[in-house]
C-alpha cells in the first residue's frame, strides 16, 4: 500500500537550551517517527496525460488491468471509453505527528529541582523568574500543531497536498535530581487531495508515548522515548477518461486500519556563555508501521491490497542554540535548531495487489513506490515565555528541507503548567 516533550523552565533568568525548548517533538514524530510523515498517509501514482506509463509503475499496471478486464468482462459502463486517466496506489507513507513535543519536553528539564541560581542554571538571575515555582512535583502541558505537506509528482507516485492537525496532552515529573519520567497522549487528523483530480484521503491517529531523561551532568542529557499509535485510513481513488466526453470510470473507495510503533534514543551536551546556550545533538529513531489488508469497492479498477509493513531507522545529528532575555514580566527564550537526517532502513516498496473482479494471475497488479530520500535536513525556530507561577507558553516553527520528494512545514503552539 502507498502510503512532540515539552519543558520546565529554570527558576533564573539564564535558561539552558535543554531547559527551555518549544514542545513539538511528540507532534512531529508519532505522524513521521511525519507524515509524515513520519509518520502514514495513502498516496497515488497517476497517469501523465496520454503517455505510456513506465514499467513497474502503478499507472502502467492499471492500464494493463483495464485492458484485461474490459476484454474479458462485458456490459461494464467503465469499459465504454479509452481507459483510466488517473488513479492511485495505496502505499505506506511516513506520517509525522508525535515525538517532537516529547523530546522537547525532556530537553527543558536540565535545571535542578532546588531552584537556586547555581551553575546548572547558568548562575544568572533577574526578571520575574524569581517568582517561578520549583521543579518538585508534577507538570502538565497541552500542545496543538498544524502541518502542511507537499508531495511531488513522480513516475511512481502522484503528487498530493495534505494538511494535518493534532492535539497533545502530557504529564511528567522528576525522580530525584538526575531523572525525569512522563507520558503523553496524542490525536491527529490528516486530510489531503491528490493532483490531477485523482481523489482524496484521510487519516486518523490516536497514540501514547512514554519517555524518560537522565542527566549525567548539569550540561548533558540522554533521552529515551517509546510510543504506540492506532491508525485508520479512508481512500477515494478517482479516474477520468483520456477521451474528451467519455464517461468517467467508477471511483474506487476503501478503508483500513493500522498500527505504529516508535522508539528513539538521543542525547546532547550544552555549553553556556552567560545568557547564550549552544550544544550538539544526536540520536537514533526507529519506526515500524503496519497496515491490514483491505479491498476497495467500485468499478473495474477496484483492487484488493495485501498487508503492508514498513520499517524506518534514521539518525539525526545537529545542534541547538538558545538565548535567555530577562524582562519585567518573565524570561523570553528564543531558540533555533538544525539537524541532518539520514535514513538507513526504509527502501523502495514492491506492492502486490489483486483485481477485485479477477482473482486469477492475469488480474495481479505489481508496482513500485518511490525510493526514499536518504539524506535531508530539518530546521526550526521558536520562543518560550517563562512566566511567574510556573506558566510557560511557547510557539515553534519547523521545516523539512533538501528532500527531493516532500516539503513539510509545521507550526506548534502550547502551554505548560507546573502543579
């Protein structure tokens, strides 16, 4: 088939980059790690005008199936024209909604629970941060995100544009002075349209993540995340005639359920220069996505798809910088991030489907999906407002760049409250 952890704030005016990160990890990787993601959406491969489709593509297979069915089945209105002009495969795509908020929540827990102005918080005080509560006890947060994804048209898959909205709620707390544990739940809804009037699709995802952080020193951290999500898809494939005035082929519609498992292990080190904190980041991210077999309903081009499984293993290497600005009402902490991403495991998928009308070998449809772009980058910028009484609203923007197939932009807003 075709296919964020928020933060605590340091009770001083200088806040380390780990202490204050906008919450978008849970929402970026439990829909990529996407959506994207990383993540699962259903995509099409469409015909390009009246040209012959390349061998091994979905459109080429559908043209052959149309010719076969319409020479062996009589009386079908779908066969009274020149053949399919557009249609689509169901191929598993990364669906990016979730782990970013979780990662960033963990990244802001660097300051110590005693709330002093020692080295662990940069040794600098000022502003309204003196009124902040300590890290003892629990913290809750809520975050919402919007993502737009533009998937380019290729020989193997059609282009599409999708939108995604998500909501994340989480709870975490410290264990002593060197560790944090927490959890979050996430809901995401994706909707999109395929190019050339090829149809539409939707995806609903409900997931849970569990995470922990360990601080070997005041400047270093190690994060771990494990998540699961249930997914539900609906797919509507449209077909148009190549001959002007010819009747449309009956649309094919289908739906299926899926499951996703995600995990990650990441770490970093912070160098503090008064109000400026900068440091390297690196991590491993694994995701396994599964979708159940399903059959479409529709005309002569309705297909039955087998179970699909996709594995992804990526590494991320980059850095982060934050700057704490003391004001009369609190601390403002802008931050920027940049990461290089490499995909090791995921590859071009060979998909097998079967005509609903013809269960014989002649009705088989075998085609390839896009090969993944194994190297791309992600950049981001945001700001956290550390206010009195443990309230920290934040906003963050993130973009995936240098990917030959996808352009993804995400905006996240949220607020954290210390109990």
